[in-house]
C-alpha cells in the first residue's frame, strides 16, 4: 500500500506534440515513454502489469524488461521535475508494486487535437506558438550552433567534451547532430545517441547502450545490420562489434553521450569501468565521441587511482553558451518556418528580448512564448523573472561553481562594469589562474564583457535572481 500522502499535481498531455505540461513547466517525452504514460493514464489509480504494458506498447516485438524499466524511470524523472509541488521534496508519480506492476498516482488530462479547448491555432489570424520550452529540438526547430557543429563533425579531434550549464541546449545539439548526420546524402558517420541518465552501475550503462541501439534499429537495418549482429552480453564487446560492422560500411561510429555526469557515480561504484570506457572512446579508429555535461564532470579530472584522468584527451572542452546575435534573432523570428507560421515581432521587441535574455536559448524561447501568451512584454518579463523553474536552474548552476568563482560573480554583481584590475585587487591569484577563471565564467555564460572590456553579469534574469538571493542571504 502506498503509505505517503502527497498532493497530486495535474499534468496535461498533448499527444500531437508529444508533450506533458505540469505546474513546474513542460517536457517532451520520447515516443515510447509517451505510450507508456498513455497506457497508465487510461487506467487511473489501477495497477497495470508489466506484461500488459509490454503488450500494449511493444506489440509483436521482443524487448527486455529493462526497456520498460527505463521508460518508467524517465517518466518518474521528467514528471517529477515538472510536478512543482510546494514543500514536497520528493514526488514519485508512479508507484511500483513488486510482482504486480505499476500504478499512476498523478492526475493526467489528455488534450486531444480535436478537443473543444481553444488554442492559439484556433484563433482566426493567429498562428500556433512555435517556441519550444524545456524540451530538446532539432530540424526546423533548431537554431544556431554552427561553430560547435562544425567542430564536432569536421574538427580534428575525435574526443570532444561539450560543456555547458543546464538548459543551454546540450541535448538539442546532440539530437541535431544525430539528425543531420542521419539525413546526409553522403554520410561519414553513424550517430548513436547514448543517454547515461540513471546509469550508476556498469550493468545500467550497458542497458542504456542497448536502448540506444534499439532506437537506432531502423537505421542499422538500412545498412543490413541487425541488432543480434551487434548486441552482446558485455558492453565493450557490443561496442566493438558495432564499430567493426560500421567500418565495413566506411562509416565512423559517432557516440553522442548525454548526461555524462553519471560517470562520477559509476567511477565510485566500479573504478575499472572508466579505464575500459576511455580505452574504447579514444581508440582513434572508426569512432568519434562527444560527451555532453555540466561542469560537475570536472570531478573526473581529479581522480587519483588511474594512470591518466578520464577527461585527458577530451580537454580543452568545447563550450556551448549563448547564441550569436544573428542566431538569436533567427530563433526569435523563427526564420526557418513558413511566413504564415512566424511570429510578428517589431525590431525593438526583438532587441529587448535579446537584451534581457543575453541570447540564452532557453530564456529566449520562454520569454517569447510568454510574450505571445500575455501580449505585453513587461508582463512576460515579470513572469519569467518569477518562474520557479528558471530560479531552480540558476541555483543549480551557481552551486556548481567553486568558492572563488562564486565570489568573483558576486563582486561583479555588486560593481557592475568592473574591470580586470579591480577584480584582481580583491583576490590573491596568479595571472594565469585568474585569467582562466574569468574565461571559464564567460564561456559558461555567467559573465560577459561590454564594449569597454568591463565585466557584467550575463542577463537580466540571472542578475535579478542573484540580487534576490544575496538579499535573502542564501548565496
């Protein structure tokens, strides 16, 4: 029996868009994860057995129990993230009943495309809101990152660490690279998107890779490669088989690894795993690896029990930060959509949005969406500034900084427009270390320089959040 009493948030499912909206934001679910949620949502408060879920979601397909477990894990994580229950530190939207199945505890409402609710698309003369918040995007929804894509696909390095803060677009960039390499008329790479999330043991990491292969099944079949040809009981044997089969097709395996912070826990649980993984990823022949993470992954550079740190060969990192001015304008104006589907923003509005967000893609999408909903830019700015999810992301990113980095950011917040010399007077650091810290804070998007080479905090919303935290004494 479920012994804890929780207030159950209400989630709205849009099956057409593949999204779920909750009190804390909106997420896009993978198709099979959405299918699992749909089956559970069709039986509210009732136990659905594993067999029933497998039959409903994967009819006539043989999949492992772990595939279903991963879908349940992702649902718990993503619904929990947008649950938004005040004072409730842990929210589990799906109950597991051992040997029986799963029960959905959350309240789910399905928004049918043909339903009676009026949307912006139903309003005469108004196009649907095109901005995507809290979900990865690719194809026509993806903007910018030309330099990073070129470095990943055409650069000289086969081992790349893609480093950035939360919600800066790391997953979207990996998904876009997967997309453009897959549709290339003259492919050089075979992309495999490998999500490390939840993998705290070597077995879990292997299961995650098996799921990645399952997602790539159709593309493998186009090459005449079946899953049994590359699957194995051992992760590294499976990787070797895949690499060997792709080389026979004159293709390089492109590993697009997301949520790689999980390697920190993996290293604690199985120190030998990182040595094996590093050996495979840096084998130089037939493989190119991209690791996407936040700065937490720096912890692997400090390990003392390996001949070389895992990140050796992946550094210096390839930073992903704010968009360029032209990229940000294209995103705001949605230039990749048809003329009738684009929002109509005055030039002054575009500049104001860019200025407030400092070209941060998540904030741009969120502010544009709120503006189209509120139809008043001042109200939209205030909504974003008081958004709990925005505050949460700022808090998580700021907490990852070292003590000296946090102190420098606070100083710049107090003395906006401060130069190098003024900052150095406050901190006893060597020139190289000092310049390295400032460069990293810039690359991560916490600070920037103005035309007079003075340092400012990155964007209006971060400045406001940090000011509030300082006044409250919480930073």
